[in-house]
């Protein structure tokens, strides 16, 4: 049994949009981290599909801007200048608030819900707004959708078809072709990118998983990411030989998102790339380890989550395992994960056939 957690409903502020016509201008706020910003995209995509002529802008932190700029969803992406100095953050929030006030946004969707984003919204004085529930024990994707619904956009249904800009998608395809993809074969993302050891599946397990896979079908195993993944990706590339495509440090963030649109399946530890995969509609198996599955799990029928919430020590959110064995992840053997993947892929293909 997952250990019990206390939760007190937050005091959230809403002023619903009551007009039958769509707003002229909407501002969405979510600063960080990469996965948190990615989680907003299925609902943002649905918003764009509903109101194609509405101006939709986004304020985020610098590292996440490349993700949003790769998409056709947003008219403008603004960067909030982060600082360790509280006074500097206050000044930046005031500046952003007055800029937003001059723009005269009809709606502000505060998906950050901290004192900075609240200050921006209060200075901007929109007609309508809503705030993200940060701590409810439900997946973040559901809480994002709930925020939009409470604002009054009750008919939004998350879309897992990312609207990638044409030039970015073409650049992504060219990168894949340059690194040995034939343009047709299956691409499988293996992503050992969990931040802590309690979120890391053993590298030997990835090698064994790839072995099971190669006996079943010929695929290319793809690695994406930045410096933190460099050593692991190099080791796995050496082990997997010609079946590996190592693009670590070879793409921009936007290109990585675009590359995911060509991927057949992803097996990933808890990371920003894991969220980028499932929001793109990629069949995704998430290995969460010490992460809270009730917060972090991917959504949609195209995802599966192997989490630790059934263990007495599960979802501990600790960087080091108190027992030294990370049993919450190691109990999922390569054979178990491979079987989960095969079931998921089969179900996902049936869903495509039906639609």
C-alpha cells in the first residue's frame, strides 16, 4: 500500500470566462521545469484548435522557450528572466505584469501558481483568470486541464498531436537521416535520464531490453538529451552497436521535440523527455522509481507507468535509496518491461486502426 499523504485543498483564484465567443487574447504562464511545461501542451493544443484566431501567448523561463517556439500553437513566447535575488524576480514580475496590462489580455491561465505568477496576473488585470492546483494528488496533466475547465473552457479535450513548425520538423527528419535512419524503420527511444539514482533503471537492463527487442524485430534505438546523459548514452551506444543512434548534444530542444514525432515507442525514466514523448502521442512506458506516480505519471491510453506507489517505501522522493537497492525499479526486469511495451504498442496500433 502507498503510504498515506495529507493534502489540504489550496486556496485558488478563478474568474471564469462567461462570454459565448472566444477571447481575443490569452496569456499562459508556466516557468519551469521542462517536463512541467511539456505537460501543458496537450491542453494548449486543444485551445488552439478551438480558437484558431485567438492570440495565445506564453511566458516561460529561458531553457523552456525552445520547446514552445518549435510549435505552431503560440503567437508569442516570452522569457521570464530568472534570478536568485527575490527583489530581481519581483521587479521582473512587475515589468511583465505591466507589459501584459498594455496587451490587454482577456484571460490569463496561471499554470505556475506562485507569488511571481500571481503578481504578474494582478498587475495585468485580465477580465478572466484561473490558477493551477499544485499539490492535489492527481496527475499534473489532469490538473492543467482542470484549470482550463474552471476558467470556463469546459469542452477542451487534450490533443496528443503536436503542431510542429514545418521547418523544425524537416530539420529533425534530416538529422535522423544523417545519423543512419532509413526514413521508414521503427525508432525506439531509450532514456536513462532520471535525475537521481532512485530514478535510474540499471544500464545493464537497457542492454538486455534491447536484446529482447532485436530478437523480436529490427529497430533503431535512439538517445536524445544533453550533457547529463552523455556518459550513459555513449556506454549504451557501444553495447548496442549499429542499432543505436546517439543524438545526445546533437539537437536543439525544439528539434528533439520534432524528432519524437517520428518515434514509434519510448521507454523512459522520469525526465523532461519522457513527458515530451507522451504529450506527442508516442506510446510511452515510464519508469518512475522514487517519483510520485500520482503527480508525474503520463496520461492517455498510449502510456503505461511502472511506479512505486504500491510499496511501503514507495514514491519516497528521495535522491538515495535508504535500502541501497532501488528495489522500486529493479523489480521491473527487462522481460517485464518488454512485455509491457509489446502490449502497449499492440493496443496503440489498434486505437489507430479504429480511428
